[in-house]
């Protein structure tokens, strides 16, 4: 048996996430304390007692989800399941930072500060209302890519941004173009085309200002070789060299998330179990649709941590 630890992205956030972990495991509580100190504010109070609208703001959701994933990872390691028990780590979009943190490449404090900056830069790259994203269900990546190209008007951007699984692809870009893509998709047999409640069009060329901001910030951060290879969003295969990872984290801001290909690549390397570390269960559902022969496990509560003991 070979396993991979995978880490969720934006959309998995809920009020109260990670609180039971912090109460059950001092090592998990320490993660939230480290994030609060790094950001100079009590993000933990927002996560556990705030309102979902404020938590969902990109600049809050990104470090909050990383903190919750790392709290679960620290608790898991405390119970004997260290990162070295996995063959690979991978994360969906911001989850890539959680994966790198779990693998010892980034410190929790640096990851928190980078994700706060990443969230703000992505939000500020496009004025509110000018960008949009839509999830297309029931069509594959090739079909949605063609629709996005057709929907992009003169001076407008529309691209397949998240290739999540064989029948779920997210398009991102200029609001009008994304709206056209959603209508085209429905006309061409999509089961559903859902406009997403996001504040910016992530993972498309409109995010170029955010990529530049991340390039500057990442240049100042120490990146160590991960103790377990990272399957990168941009490449959909494993990497381990810090400078390659640094450049991929910049490219990731404007590039599509190749999640379907990443999971398929890990399965082809012999991974038979995918453990989703942190909040939510969305990645586990995607994995089952990509690699139905693989097992999945969520690790986000004290009971799930205890059940995962070797």
C-alpha cells in the first residue's frame, strides 16, 4: 500500500473548523497560535467564532485553511503518522502551500504570511464584479477548453482554470465571457453550469499582477527540499528542488490547477490511498471519480486522527 497526503483549497472553509483538534491536541493548538503570531491578529478567533462571510474573504480563507490542515497534520504526526509515511504530498491551489508546509519545505509562519499576501493580491488583481468563475459539470476538460476559447470575446479572458475531475471543470475570466461560457456549456450538454460565489477570477491570465506580487514575496522566503516529493499543480508530477518549486508557486497563480492529472499520475505511480488532511471532503470525492480503485480517508477531526493511528 502506498498513500498520498492531499490538502484542500478554497471553498472548504467553515466556522469552527479545527477547533476540536486544537482542544484535543496541544500540537494542533500550537499551529493556530503560530499563525496568529505570524499575522499579528487572532485569525483563530475568526475561524472559530466569526462569521462565514468574513472568513470566506480570500485573504482570510487561504491562511485559515492552511492552519486547519497543518493542525490536523501535526496531530496525525503526534499519533505516529508522519509525513514520511506518504509517498507524495499535493494540494489544490492554496493547498499546495499546506502540502509544502507539511513536508517541511515552508514554515507555518511563512506559509501564513505568503497566503495572506496571495489572497490580497488575487483579490486586488481584478476589480470586484469584473471577473467571475463557473463550474461546468458533465463535460470533460477538452470540451470545456473549447467552450472557454469560444466564449472569450475581444479583450475578454475565459479559460479552463481548474481541471478537477473527469466531469468537473471550472472556467475563470472576465465576467461576461464566463457567463457566455456557462450558457454555451449548457447548450452543449453540460449537466449544470454554476456561477461560483468567488471574489476574483483565479487561475487565469487576469491574475498576472498577483503572480508578480508572489514572485517578489517568494524571493524573500527560505524554501527547503520537501521531505516527501510534491506533486505540483502546474506540472501534474512530482518535484523536489526548492528553486523549481519557488517558480512553480508563481506560475500557479495564473495557470490552471491540473488536479485530475495529478491524482491520475499518483495512482499510476502506485498510490492506493489518498488522505485528505484538513477541512472538508471535496478532494476525496474528486479522487473517487478520477481513480475509483483507490481508497480515500478524511483526517480533520480528533476521531479521524485517532482512527488513522498505525
